[in-house]
C-alpha cells in the first residue's frame, strides 16, 4: 500500500474528517514537508477547470477577493482603484464583470482537515507540525516514541499536536490532535488552500 493511500485512510478515519472522506497531497511549504488531508470543493473544481484558473497565490489579491461576498454583485464604484486593478488581472471566470458591478466567483478550492508530518526526529517533527498551527489540526507520525513517552506526549499536547506511531504498517493514534477552534478564514489561510490545491495537481489547466 502506498504512503498516500495509507495516510488517506488514516486521515479519513479521524473524528474531524468530513463526511465522504478526504484526499491527501504532499506539500513542501514553510521549510517543511507534510501530507495534507483535504476536502475538495467540487463546485470550485468545476469552475476552475472550465476557465483554466490556476492557483491564486498573491496575498494582496486574496485580501481583495475576501472583501467581496461570494456570488453577490458589488458596485465597481465601491472599490478602490488598486482593488479594481487587482481584480482586472485575475483570469477570466474568477470574477464576473458587468457595466457597474463585479461578482466574486472563486473561493478557497479545498478545505484542509489535517497536516501530517512523518519524522524520524521527535523535536524536528514537532517543529515542522507547529508551522501549520493556524491552518488545520496537526499530527506528527513517528516510528516510536522517545524513551520518556509520558513527557513527550505532554509536550505534544501542550502545543496541540497529535501523535501517531507506526504499528503493523499503519499509523495508530496515541494522542488526538487539538482542533482549530473558531478558525476565521484569512488571506493567509486562503493562500494555504491554494498551495494544497496546486500540490494536489488540481489546477485548472
């Protein structure tokens, strides 16, 4: 069984997994390599494929997009010249223009549900997993716990990081990850979803 399939089954069995299961993608970001479990937005997938919309990675553009309600027209005159310029540079289909309004059609393409870091080094794994704290729950997967397992699990729990140990060829949870409470989408979070979208090979073209 491949690593991707193994981790996909593992993440899909977690309590926070959405109905219908998840998919995983290996992502290199924040000087770390992680497997990200995510749920794809099928409507966004169809929109982006139809119009060939590539991942949108400019934080300034995402900030402007987040100020527009999804699917509702906004008077063009209500936008600053800078915002109008950023929206004009988006690929066709991302927003819909009329003579007097603009309507946002794009939204975050995926919802990350779990970041999984496989590591042979306990502290290195915790540091890498910590970098995903504001985006989704985190899990470090190790071959074995450090000798003082109680102290190690207490340390991981302090940072809200879950722990799984490889047993019989698959990860087994020994500490559940802390959920991301009251997460409010931000331009940075949307950017992260675009990075996962790109890594998963879900781009529009």
